[in-house]
C-alpha cells in the first residue's frame, strides 16, 4: 500500500508539476504581466515547505529514539549539503539556464523564439539542464518516500509541497527548452526528467526498508532540504521592490501555505496517535 502510494505521489509530483507549469505558461503565466500570480505561488510554496518541515517532518523525527543532538547535527549538515549542491548546480548549468531565461525575457518582443542565436545556445544548455533536473527530481523522490514511510498523510503533504516548489522551477525550464525545441518536445523532455522522481521514490522506499533505524535522519534531511529551498530560493525572490499592498498579499499567501499544511498536520497527528 505504501509503495503504491509512493509511486502515485512521486509521479503526480514529478510529472504533474511539469504539466501544471506548462498549463500556466500557455495561459501567459510566464510573462512579466502575471508576475503577481507568480509571487503568490512562490509565497504559497514557501509557506507550505516551511510548515511541512517544522510542523510535520521534524516532530516526526524527534518522536523517535534518535538523540536530539544527532538530529540537529544532521539538520545542520543537511542545510550545508544543499547549499553546496546548489553551488555545484549553478557552476554546472544554472548560469546558462538563468542567462538563457533573461535573454528570452529581454528579447521576447524583438525576436521569434526560433531565433538562431537562441537556438544554438539553448541547445547546448538543454541537456545539461535536464541532467541537473533529473538529479534534483531523484532527490525529491527519496525525500517524499521517507515521509511516506513515516506516515502516509505525511507523505502526501511532502509530495504536495515538492510539487508547489517545482512548478515555478519548471516554468523556467520550459521557457529555456522552448527556444531550442518544439513546445511539445520541450514538455516531453521536462516530463521525462520529472518522472525520475518516481525512481527516487522507489530507491528511498527500498533503502528505508533495510535502514529503518535511519528513518528519523532521512526525515531531518528532507526537512533541511525544504527549509533551505524556502529560505534561500523562494523567499529571496519575494523580497523585491513591492508596494505595501503587494507585500500584504505575499504575506497572506505565505500564511495560507502554513495554515493549510498545519491544518492537515493536526488531522494527520490526530489520526496517527502520537
């Protein structure tokens, strides 16, 4: 039952986030005009990720037999690890990705997406971008599996939080890849990378089957990933030249993400018996 839930949730999170991103992009969501909507989604994702880590995964880990000091040490190592991983990703392909995205936004009104310069540059960065994405999705799958092994409701929350975070990320990927490939081919390629989440889920499930005593540590590593992504990736994007009204809307979305996850957390723990 848990294995089936992991496969369904990782596929929904991995591929579903790509399709949602594609739908939003076709609806004009990737354009500057709808940056307000993007800010809302980022705020919601940040709130959901932080609440998942602090209200779900960490309490579950600290309810175990593991020593609190060891778990805090794991949390610290996890945050530093994800910082180094982000550095490596940026060195490897992130710069091209960001540059291509800026280039596309800048030239959007002046050039056709099939422009030769775009075509050559995006083609060179496309595979590197997808490789980085696949590794990232594999990690997401392991994190989702570790939450599911602890509690099915916990896993569902983790899967939804990962999905919320991946949607804005995949919008960027699709924009880059559409410069070098047909719209449907770009969607297929990014969906393929998203499907690797299920592979990570299976790996996580079988690993945890053999390493049950390590489960609290897996949960803490998942938490460190969520906290790191929210604080280093999502929230900085929200701290930009906004009016008081826009700032209030942002905070409202952030709190909505926290309240939704906390409400489900209460239900999960109510039925979980801890």
